[in-house]
């Protein structure tokens, strides 16, 4: 049966508490293992076997800096929007026109841009206020997926999650014994 404890047959049955946990697990299936309608051998395989679950999409974290490729994308996007505004006869405030015409071309040659710099943050805000960048574009530039995120979680077995001390391997006899 479930656990070796030194009896002459080397195994013991489930305690009342363990049986109650197993009964609840098979009836409610909180981990979605698919016990319902399965025979005892299949249920034993499901509860003892490892499985993989997909994790929710990653959260984002602040990006500390824009790298040169990102700076080039930002510069190109802003210059294109500025040129479009000029063609339509719309003028930008002098400060923003200076940023786009003079500073951004020189910034685009930089290896990186520190996004924690208050001046850079102020510039991003001004570009948004002028309608040259949307909040979504700023978010895309200033955040990145959490590097600690993993796509899937591998679970050793549902039995090891339920019966941690001591760990159990659930047998067909354990499952069939619940009906008695």
C-alpha cells in the first residue's frame, strides 16, 4: 500500500486523515488532474505522476535603460511623427522641436539611455503631452517582461503536494479502499 513503515509486509494502509485528504482530492480535483470517471489505476497514475501547468502571462518590470536599438526605434518614430506634423502645418513647441531635431539625432548614437534619469523621464512626459508618443508606446519602451518569469511549472506529483511529511505514493489499493 502507501508507505513502508517496517511491518512484516513492508507497507501500511492510509491513516484516517490521509484517506480523508485523498477522498477530497479525488472528489474535488482542485488541481484539475482529471480524476472524474477514471478507474483506480488511472487515478493512481494521475495523482502520482508529474505534470506541467502553464503560468499566467508575465508581469512587466521597469526597464533600467534603453539600448541603442530601442533608441533608434524611438528616434525614428519621433522624427516620422514630427515630419508628418510639419507637412500638415502643425508646429511643435520650440523645446520639443529642439529635442527632436537636435538632441535625438545625437542621442541615437548613444549606446544606452538611462530611464531612471529625471531628465529622460521629463522628456518622455513632454513627448506624450505633445502627442508624439502614446502611453502605450512609452510603456513598451520603459518596461520589459519580468526576467524571473517562467512559462510553465513542473509539479513532481499531486501526492507529494498533498502528503509532504512523510511523502506517500498512492496505490490502486488505497483508492479502492476508499469505497469501503
